[in-house]
């Protein structure tokens, strides 16, 4: 048996050769008693023949664990994801280990080493730029993974969880057009993210459907931060013909837009309407309360946890991509432009 074969053999391959289901192989690996003796013997023999390396056994009373991995944890967005994952995991008696890898190879390596050491059952990756080598390492460790909001098109065997970002971008812009706005600025998020690009595409689709021109000078790109929203809105408001409304890629950027409007001596929504995306808990308490697109962040976390636990049990997923619906939440930061009101 070559070293390459030893590293790449999968539970699914063992199951196919043994003529049993993946959950049956999983039960054998976990020492479950609900497997017929002759089946257990056949599976155990194939595991030995293929050099399948079990991860270290967990003590009988040790807690089951899943890992939740972020690039960073400095956003309210992350808090909502964590809440959803922990709620769903707790309901199944599973603990959660939260880690930030800060886009550093050394932190990623350290996390993988710790993951192997604690025998985590699965991993949820909330990272915008997951390296393919990370997925390869997780496969080598036989740790199933789920990705929330991937940056690009993920590998076919990695389930992903997201929201209907295109529809959210469309709905936000349609709301402003319906109020009478025709000159609408955009403060977009990180362009490498699928979610960011989908929101921009939805915005453009709404403009085109209304017969409005997509004006490049009204389009600014940021990085989903408060500071980026402030900088972009400051530039938009200095245009000879500034926008009467601004669509922000997320709530954090929308709050930055609020500050830029205030410093320009203007008011929201009397002078400039502002709309966000996410519907973070703070959005309803901002001044004025923020009109935004609700993204079910906590529910996305819960779904990711349930999905990775299904993979741990060897269950088949009907689809590799799961999306939850977004919806518009109208509050007090949007109104008709002065010329219409």
C-alpha cells in the first residue's frame, strides 16, 4: 500500500468495497455495537488492508466537538453566526470550539494540529478565502467540513451555506426606486466574495429593470468595514451631483455612511436615504433606525452545524449548496427624495 493511497482512502470508498453504507463504516469506526459481527469483520479487514488511519480514540465520557473557524472575530456578524452554531450544536449534545486564523498560514497550521489532537467531529469554515490545501488536510484527517459564504466556487465535495444575496440586493434597490430615487450610490463589499458580487448584481438588475443607467462614478468598493463605508460615502457626497440614496453592502458600512452624511452637514433620510444588509441587532437601535436587508445569520450558523453533524453521521446531502431567504426590513433611514416628497 503506497503512502498516497494511505492518505487518500475515504470512508465512502471503504463502504463501497465492503458493500455497506457509509453510516455502517462510521459505526464500526466509532466502536458501536449495532453492527453484525460478520459485517464488522469485513469492514475492519478492509480498513486494515487500505491502511486507514483512525484518529485517536476519544475517552468514553469526553464531549463531542465541532470546530468553528473564522478569519477574524471583530464583527457583530461573527457573533450571530456563533450564536446559531452553538444553539444547534448544544441541542445535539455537541460542544463548539471557536478559532480565528487571521489569514495566517501559521495560525491555520496550529488550528489543524489542535483539531487533530482534540478529535473534533467536524469543522465549519467561515472564511472568505479557504485554501484548497486546508480542505485536503481535513480530508486526510477524515474531518467533514461545511463552508459558510465561500469566496469563490468551492470544491464539489464541500457543502456550502449562504443566503439569497442576489435577491437581497435586488429588493434593496427596488425599494429605493419605488420611493422615487433615481441617483443611487453603492458602497460595495469585498469584490472577491461571492456574496458581495451577488448583491451588486442584484442592484444592477434592479436599475436595468427600471430603465436606469448603471453609473460607474456612483459605485465604490470597500471591505465591509465601518471605515470603508465612511470613506466611500464621503467621496460620493462630494460629487457635483451626489446621490439621493446609498446602498451599503452591509450594516457596518451603512453606519459609516451615516457618519459621512452627518459630517457633510446632511441628514438621513431627509437628504440621503441609506439602506444596509444583514439586519444586525444594533440596526433597530441606530439613529435613525436602519432600513436593511435581513440576512438570517444565526439560522445560517444553525444550518451549518446541523449539516456538518449530518456528514459526521454519514448521511447523504441532497444538495451541496443551501441558501436561506433574505427579506427587506423597512425602518426610518429611507424616504422619498426631496424632489419627490
